[in-house]
């Protein structure tokens, strides 16, 4: 699910890569994801923002930014673990 609170979303606004025709219809915050899952009876155990990059020690200059985004939880997408109560 797209993370509307991500660093890129805030900086790029309408040019953000998750805003595109026929792309994602909803953009969520941590609060809205938790609320939307609790309504039908799910218990949310884990919510984290990610860019789906493998977290590893940056060996090159261009690897620093993706590593920081993953470590700080500033990515464009959400990973959610929930279970029906």
C-alpha cells in the first residue's frame, strides 16, 4: 500500500511515483491502515514503511540513501501484518 507520509510523497507531491493514472487509488497513513483493518475485525501486529530494498551495509555512495530510507522507515510502501480476531 502506498505510504502518503513518506519522504518522497511529501517532497514530490503530485509528481510522486505512486500518483499516476490507473495506478493506486488509495494512499494511506499508518493511522488509516490500522483503522481500516480494525473495522472488519483484524488485529494489527506490525506496520512499517519500506521501499522494499534489501537492508545491507552501503558499500558505495549511491547505496547510502536507500539504506537510510529503510532504516528510518521513510519508504513509499507499507508492510502490514494483521490477523483476524
